[in-house]
């Protein structure tokens, strides 16, 4: 059993996406908010569904709010999105592989940014420095490269 105090120091738990949107990339855990569910409740539910880890509302801290735009993808495909990023430092259970994700502990000095979305290298290091971030990323026609970005540190989220 792992807890926030037992995880290897200077490591982050990322998931290798095995199917769906972002397949083949390392990413955080998450998904869509259901009807009558808060963003925080969705984050906790998705974490448990994708890893088997259970965290409580007091165990998560919002660290980023990110907007993603994919102009070359039809809006109805749902690629444009607002993502709320939470840091979890205390949990119950052991991370285990699911149909969708394979959890991997990664040293924060060796994060595989080349196997992640192009935006991650801009905001994740700031979050790991305990900063809060708001950002907007517009992707190029290849849906991989960033056309334009606006990133700022923040003290609050509205």
C-alpha cells in the first residue's frame, strides 16, 4: 500500500494512455465531469477508476487551469477543453494498471516530455515547483505542436 508519505521521493505518478484520446502518451489521470458532479468529485472518481488509488477531497489541491484549442479539429469531436489540474499528495491503495492507463512512477528530473503533449513541458515544471498556473494553448494543424500559448502564474482560480 502506498501513501503520500511512502512514495519514492522526487517522483510523480503519470499514466501511460493505452486507448482513446492521447493514446501512446504519458499524462495525468482524469476525464469528463458527469452531470451533478463537481470538478473535484470528477477528479477523485477518475483517479480511482484509472489507478485504483482513493483520495479524499481534502487530499487534493488545484494547481492549474489549462485551456486547449485544436482549430483544425471539428468542435463536435470535443478536443477543445478546459482542464483543471489537481495535485494529490495523500491517498489510499496501490496504483495498478487498468484497461485505459498504466501508472508509472517517474523521477521528476527525467519526465519524458517527448512522450507527452507539447504543452506539458511549459506548465508541469512550474507546478512541480509548487506554483499555480493558468494557461491557454492553441495547437497547430498537426494537433501536436503549439501555435500559440499564454501562460501565467496565479494565486487564485475563479
